[in-house]
């Protein structure tokens, strides 16, 4: 079968979901797609060919949790994910193609088929207790958001934070969900030992746009409230303007940084939109549905930033892009962050107070 254009697939709006398409898995030779006319006529007898908007959870029986990366443009060596797949449904999410390694699609499958690592706290404790473990920052967002809606039910992120607090091992979190405020007690305790930092992602301050772009994530006003509550709890908190979508959200950067600083953020960062593999078609489809008049401008600007492509995987270029537009975004960010009073102080996170319960306290200093 020939590979279909994901944009040509049926577009059915599911409340609280991102683009309702399932583009082909790049590792599979065959792809089954529902006929557009059959879909629209809603003929019975083809239930397996229609994407199911309900979330399904699957047990991930992995026996390891911490994963090491050697990417020079990522500020941590170890990451972890208690969930694979993400219900937030963000149209631009670079993590979507990881679902193809599981035999599923980067589209609706990514946000409706969630793998859950029920043994995550146990595995984390085991790995931190190993004599060979060198204390260092672990990112709880190696790929997906650890505070996605599934966390309300499973509570794995909180249980893992309890383990980090037990060992006083530094942990970093990036999230766009207000649910992070539930754990401000644990994060505050970790912060007392310089072992916690949280970045709240704000892509836009436009609640309507956010609802279309990031349907199951917290709305912008709640993310700002999360920053305020974390700061009041003594947790070092910053803001990530990510991704910056050229031609759609880049003009909001100064306002986002200013609002976040007033809420209590002390540091900030940014990432420019990148569209790897099937995300190209998924995001293009989203533009067709929600911003057709801006589609050409957005994609053309992305190509300007990516050497004529929609994605460049090269280290040092994938996060920021290159060329005159990349320089303009960089300069705008630097000026806006300085005016907002952000990034004036270095981050306060340390391995100094790491300990192994039942053993001698260990210090690197």
C-alpha cells in the first residue's frame, strides 16, 4: 500500500484531543487508513478502523528507569519517564515519533495509548542505591510530561519524588500542568537541600489558542498560578517559552517572560519549534484546521530556521535553529529576559547533600 498523506485523512474533532489523525508508522511496511467516504457515512461494522478517542493504559514492564544521554545541548545526563505517550495532545510535540517504536502512530495513538511504569518508584530507589551511582541531576521529563492527566490516578511522579527526597538526589522538572502544585510540599523539602528545580512551560498567553494547541494541558493563567504557588513554597521555579512557533507565537515572548517573572519565576529558557518525522504532517494538519491563513508563513519561517528543512537533528542547531531569524529570536529573548529580571542568578541545585539511606552521607565537595 502506498503511504497516505496524513493531511488527507479524515478530520474528526474529538473534544480535548489534538489532531485526530494517525499518520503511518515509519517502521511499518503497511498502513491501514479508513476511507474518507466510509468515515463520513459512519457505516457500522468498521469499529477497528476508526481512531478511538478514549485513553487506554498499558503496563510497561521495563526493568530499568534512568536513561543516559550524551547530547551536548541538553543540560542533564540522565532522564526518566514514568509514562510513555502523553495525553496533553500538543500538536507540535517532538516526542510523538517515539510511539512508533512501540508499533503505534505518532498521531492520536500517542495521546490515547499511554504506557505506565508501575514499578518506577521501586526501580528508581534501586538505581539510586547502587554503589556505582554518581549523584547528579535527573530530569523527570526525559521525553513526556510527568504531570500529564494520568498522574492524577497513578501518582507515580509523587512517589518518585519521595524517593528523590529520601536520597536527596537533585531532580529537575519541566511541565505544563497545574498538577505540579500538588507536590509543592515534597519539592519544597527537596529545595531546602538544593535538590529541586521546576520549569513551567508557557507557549502562549492566549487561552483560546492554547486550548487548540495543547488541549489537555493547563491553560496559561493556571500555569502562571502554578509558578506563583511553587515560588511561595520556596521551590526554585523558571519558565520555558517552548516551543516558540515562528509566525504564530514568537511575538508573545516578552509578555510571557514578564508575566512569569511577576508570578515568581527567576530563570527562563526557550526552544524553537522543530518538526521531526510524522510531526511534520501532524502539525501541518493542525495549521490547516486552526490557522490556515498562517500556515504558509509558519512553515516557511521554520524552513528559514532549519536550512530549508522542517527539522534538523544536529546538536547545537536543533533547539535554536540558525540564520537571521534564529538570531532575532535569540536577541529578543535576551532583551526580554533582562528586562523581566530573569537569569540574573545561577541555578541553585547541588549534589552536596546526597545520601544513601542507612549508609554514610556522601558529598562530592
